[in-house]
């Protein structure tokens, strides 16, 4: 049947029709809100390149948790700014490290909030790379042990889920083994399985002070030109025991999200990263776009591509908009 017998506009007549046939919906319960935690007391620092995002001290976290929960955003992911950095990133697994303190505070003050932790060394190394260096190169196998220790220290502090973002080979298996060996077999791993070497991370690196001091991350993060390789990376992480597969960034990689959705039955997460957020914020501040509408359309497109879960700096704004 074609025009004039068939008229697609019949089903777009009003909001009742449109709502009836809507294929994709956003849900605050599937958004994860990133939090940057810094040392000190009573601190709340604005991040210049990410309007509306703050670095906060541990004592502010209960308030952050309350705001999220009130909006129906039940999950946060933590990033830490340690007091000091060193060559091996030892602050990442310190018993009283910034993230370990943050987890304990959140689980104490808001036990119903799901606390996910980013497992990586770049915020803790003085050179800013995601692993430890041997002969000026990031050494994969030496890094694995430190990552496993880090994930374990997060679980011991009470983290509900760990999310390795370092892109070392074999890290999911290593982390799974360490967790299981110490009685944390119920803590899932959300793997940054497909993480591209992206310029969209720029504002985050300011926020978390983790830009590499020499070179770049192309020796471990993926080449933006590759999509078959994404399937291989994801397959390895599934085999190693990942519970959720993540694609990062999101909007420039919707094709990858869609591919993973077709190929795997695990939940898929997408990280709408700092640069993607900053571009929308900047254009909205200039009055060039309607910020709320572009936000909603963007997050919807990530969901439509096949992501179940979206990590986004817009989590609270989106949840507010969904509430109406
Ligand atoms: C740590 C990490 C990064 C991001 C999340 N975890 C930075 C990077 O890989 O350089 C980026 C998140 C964002 O841009 O919002 N490795």
C-alpha cells in the first residue's frame, strides 16, 4: 500500500497517537550520573569546560546522592582526584584513597544508591597514562595487577559495580579473578569494552587532571576508524566475564552501539562523554540551539541505537525533564 492509500502522517496526528507508537523511551533508572570527588572539606569547584558539573569533597556526597535519588537516578559513577600522584598510581588502591572514602561515605549515607567505580590509573599516575610505565611505554601485564588491586579495594570499600576504563588487554579476567578470590563474586564488571582514542575526552581530562604528560593514548585505546575490531574487543570481554559492555564515546559511535546490540545479549552501556556534553552546553549558552531539546534528542538517539544504560553528565537534567 502506498500513497494516497497509505499515509504515515495519520499516526502523527497528535501526542496521543505519537505516544502510542513511540518505539524508544528514556528512563531515569537507566541513567548513570558521573561524580568527581576531590580532597578537602566543604569543596564544590565548578569545572570550566563542563558547565553545571562540579568537583566535590567527600562531605558533599550525601547531598549529591539525595538529589540523584529524588530524581529517580539510582546510579552514580565515581572519578577521583587524589591528594598526590606517583609513577605507579598507588593512590588508586590506597585503603583510604579518595574513591575508597567516597564509596564508604555514599554507602553509609545513601545505601540505596548504586555506586559504580571507574577503575583506571590515569588520575593517579604522575605521567597521566592509564597504566604503569616500563621503558617509557605503558606495560600491559604489569598494569593488570594494579588494576585488580584497585577494583578489589573498591569492592572492599563497598562499591556495587566496577568499571575498568584503562583498555589493558586481559583486565576483565584479572579483575574477575581477584574479586572472586576475595568473596566478591556478586560484584559485576561493567567493562569499557570498546573505548576509542577520542578527542571528545578533552574536558574530562581538565576535570580529573589526567591528561597524559607525554604522547597519547593511541597505544591502548581504539582507533576511531575501526568497527570490526570493536566486535573482537567486546567478544574478549564477554569471554573474560564482563556483565555489561560499554561503548565510549556515544554519539560519534552510534553505529558501534548498534552493532554490539545485534551481536551480544549482554546489557549495553554507552558513555556520552565530556566533549559531547560540552558542545551541547556551549551552543545552548550561545542561544544557538535549545539545550534541553538537543539533550533529549541526543540521549534518545543513543538509546535508539541500542544502549540500555547511558552514562551522562545530563543525568539529572534529563531526569528533571522526564518528570515534566
Ligand atoms: C579514564 C577515563 C577517561 C574518561 C572516563 N574514564 C579519560 C580518558 O580515557 O582519557 C573520559 C570520560 C569523559 O570524557 O567524559 N581513563
